[in-house]
């Protein structure tokens, strides 16, 4: 706001200093501020001879240089700016007091020193009030009264229906374009999965499929069964594994492996060496690879095996199938994982189901093949 005259400048400067120092409670400000009050002893403690305020202790506020009043106690001639405005007046001299009300601190001006608003100021105020009752429609550019105006759509009553119709038509077009773009991206991702599946099947003897069954899902779970098959579906390796901990009943109900079944099975330290020798140099495909790799680490830790498995060539068929299936999760911003189709919760059965799934994806047509 532009400062138009020295009186207004002084008024603003004094008020800013008062508000600033009143909000500061540190000892340095207290010491400096109390020196600005003309303090004298009073019956209840201390009083400033300038602002006439009373304290039980020495004040820490800044003296405004004028008398302070409680709301309702100020002399009749002292008015706030709002009160003067109702009388058609504006301040012409510095404020003569301040009053503290429920909503803050207000300056008080002497009504006898105030002057009427000029004709230009009165006209400007009338125009401001008039404009507050009107809104300009951004579509037809007409000024309309507020009751004929929709604040949400920023439109007048005459334009409102057309504005809403245009908005939803635009939304339909944008949604259609967005859907086309998503379908294009989904098709591209799906093509990459099909090419991945074809590449896996082309590995021949250099690729295996692995699956495990475990005692559970937590950080102490162990492998109780492991199977490996080749791309012809032949079993390369399959065995039960005796865990260090017992198999919980709820887990047995899922995969059917009991503690009696693994009682005479080899322990994981024996199985680990066989697994690593079979998988060395092979591309290994697993449905939910992160889980099975974690289970290999966890089972090995009981026997001192460090997590040194080379997993660069171990690939997850579950993530590939999620992309192929194409169910997008807005919440996670990725494709939603799917259960293994036809899996029977046995290590060898899930290996076979994973192989069949890879063959199904590999046999699908690429986008370019569909258009031929």
C-alpha cells in the first residue's frame, strides 16, 4: 500500500514497532522495551504515565506513545477507522489512543480532527461496493449479480449449462486420448514380455525353472521342498528338505508337506551344494523370484552360508506375467501381481505351471503380428 502522507507514515511506523516488540518476550527486548515506558509505582504495581496501563510487574511491552483503553472505556470522541468510516470521515491526524478488543488492537482517532471523504473517494467506495455485488462472467464477459453467478464454474446462469456440457465433452475426449495412450503403452509392455518368453524358450539346455515350498513367509522361514525342471518339463532335481524349525500346521494345510514327511530328508546344507552346482551358469526362471531367493538365503544362514548366490541371470516370471496380464494398479503405479495359473503348491507342480505359462506367453502374437 502506498504511503500518501507523513501522518500515515508515522502512524504505520509506530504501530509496527509496537506490534513487533509486543510479540518478543526475550530478556533483551524486555530490558529495552521497559525503558520506553514512563514507569511509576502504583497501588497495584506499576503504571506508565503515557499509556496509562497498569502491571503487577515491570512491563515487557513497547509503549505506543498514546493512552491505551479497554474496549468500551474510550472517550466518545475517539473512534476506530471503521467507526469513522460509518460517519463518513477519515483520519487526518495521528491516532490518539489504542484499544484492545477481543479480535486485536485498534487505533483510535479523534473524530473532531477527522475530515470527510472527498467526492472521488466516495464515488470509488460506491463503485467498490457495487463491484462486490457483481461478478464478471469469463465466458460472455457480462457483469451479473452474485445470486446469478456460479462460483465453482465461474460462469453466469445463462452460460452455466453450456460451460458444464463443454467441460464433460472435453473430459470424454481427454479420457479417450488417455486410454489410447495407455493401451499403446500396455501393448508395448506386453510385446516385451512375449519377446522375453520366446527368448527364455530359445535357451534350451541353458535355462531351468525352479520352485520351493517353505515353512512359512516370515524372516525365519526355511525351504522344505525344492524342484528344478528343464524347458522340456523333465525333472532335473527334486527333494524334500528337513528344516531346522518345525513346519506349522497352517502351512502344511497349504502345500501338504508334514514334519513326518521331512523327518528323514536331507538337511539344507547338503541340498545347497547340489543346487548351486546345478544352477551355475544357467538362466533360472522362478515365479516370484524375490521370495525363493530370500528363502535360499534364510535356509543357508542356519549353516553359515553367506548370501553369495549369483542372481543376475535369475528372472521372475511373476513380474513378467503381471505385465502380460495387464491389470494396472493406480495405487502402486504398477501392474498388479497375479497368482500362478494352475499351480498346485508343490515344488515340481509349480515348476510345470510356470513352464506352461511361459509357453502361453511366448505363443501370443506381438502387436505388429496382429496387424499383419
